[in-house]
């Protein structure tokens, strides 16, 4: 049981990334089998089915509203991490005050990415 503790982050990444990919692949295989059976029986495919299948592969273009939304969320995450570090230090959670700087530094990563998305939202030609 103690071996699982260091492996937990890796297991979590696998659960978050690999499991949905496997489920989506299984769903596509079942859809293809259903379509194949319909074609073999001579049934015509409705245009809605073909359109729905083609929409799954097309990624929607980035819009200014979507960029702004992602940027604001990342900026809020950054502020939350920084406030956590500051508040935790304020209530006496850290023995040394030097522990706040690394937490604020980590908070700067999603903050800068969020600011980049916000700036991109102003330059995006696909206004939504």
C-alpha cells in the first residue's frame, strides 16, 4: 500500500488522459460497426449522420471570447495560488517566510499564460 503513494500522481495522469481516450476510441469503433452494418444491409445513410461524423473531426476556430475566458480563468487560478501562499504564511503555516516566494513564482506561470490569452483575445480576428 505504501508503494501506491509515490505512484499516485502517475496513476492520476493515466486516469485523466488515457481512460477518456480509450472510451472515445471504443465509442467510435461501435459507431463504425453500426454504420458498416447499415451499409451492408443497403440502407442509405442520412445526411445528418455524415454531417455529425464530420463535425467530430473539425476543431472550432479560436474566438476572442474563448481566449478571454481561458485567460481570465488562468489569471484567477494564479491569483488563487498566490493568495493561498500568502494566507498560509500569514496564519503561521510556514516556519520560514522564504516559502512564500516559490509559491508566488509557481502562481506566475498560469498568470502569465492567462495574460497571454487575454492579449490574444484583443488581436484575434474571429470576434465572437
